[in-house]
C-alpha cells in the first residue's frame, strides 16, 4: 500500500498529484513541488503535518 496526494485536495488551483511507496517518500516529493510551484508557502513542521493529513492510501 502506498500514499497519494494532490494539490486540489489542499484547495490549490494546481493539477499536480503524486504517489509514493511511503509517507516520508511522498512528503519529500511534495516538498520539492511546493518549493518550485507554491513559493507563497513556508516549509516548516506545520506544513509537513498538513501535507501528511491530506495524503490518501492507495491500493
Ligand atoms: Zn501544486
């Protein structure tokens, strides 16, 4: 079982989504995307917590 995330679930008008094998892996990928495309967001532990909270399980 893996994890998936999409920016739409965070209320962003952004078509980006990703899947990964683990929560930590997906968090890393997501933070890379945030750094590139959502420069208004500050990367900190609060953001990481929010990102994890909108992750979904994949089959
Ligand atoms: Zn995005």
